[in-house]
C-alpha cells in the first residue's frame, strides 16, 4: 500500500512565518491595535479569523475582523516575489517522491499566495496534491486539513506522516490520527511542539533530509 507525507508549507517548507508576523502586526496597528509581535507569532498558523480572535480576544469589535484580515493579505502580498524556501525543502520533497512517497501539501494558502509558495519551492514534480483552505470548513488545529490531504493521497492515517512547524499543526495531525513530526524553523520552541504531539523534532527540512532514514518518514 502507498505511503504519504503531508507537509504544512508556511514556516515548514518556505521561510514565511516572520513575514506573516510583520504583516499581521501592521494590519493590527492600522486598525488601532498595539499588539506585541510575540503574541502574533504564537498565533501564526491559525486561520485568519481565529488568529484575530486569539490576538485581540473575544471582547474585541468583531466588525473589524474582516478589515484586519484584508489588510494582512494586502501587506503580505508585497513579499510574494521574494519568498524563499527553507534549507533543503525542495530536495526533501524530491527525495520522498523518488522513494515512492505521495507528497501532499496542507496549507491555509490559496490563489496567488499558494502559487507564490509553490514557485519558491520549485518542486512541483514531487507534489502529488495540495489541500488548501478552500477545501475545508475548518482550519488547523481542527483535523480537517490533514484528513483532506489523506483523501487526496489515497492513504489511511496509519500510512502517513505529517510535518509541520506550529502547535496547531501538531494538534491537527494527532487529532487526525497521523504521526506528527515537527521542525523548529518556524520559531516555535521544541517543548511546545512536543507537548502538542510531535513524535520527533528536527531543525529544518535539511536536517530532516539528512536524518531521513532514521526518521518517522522512513
């Protein structure tokens, strides 16, 4: 039976987390909110509406949510032509593909943003399918993005591994019954990732590629 590896993209394969932090911080500032960047960073990886709620709290003026999210989208869009892959990202995907793994991306990005991320990875020939925010009703930490990725890969949870960089990734994977592997290149501490369900932790895609034969991906 086929095996699959499901990857988060932002902060896992492409070096975008801190760009998202700056764009969200500025979007909040434009809406009149002074928020610490570390609060934004810990929320990156959540769907936009959930991120706004987590940063501003339930007593916020919810009528501002859409404007804040739209401002973030516009601000982050300035970086599309400068996005860079994390070390070893493209080579890792190609190595897994060559070994017969079905490689699926599970990302909240869509449209032009997803196109920019895939262009940065430069590994389209290794990607079997992509599960985007448009394919699910609820984003991470709900298991739906991972479950959708498994459907696209055509494999059961026990035949798959998920690789991500946030607490939300680890929670989504474990709730979907998939072995969760974490990378530290998104900036989240090892202890937090392990507490959320990571079975193994690597520095970045290059480190995972180097240790591939002894990793859960093998």
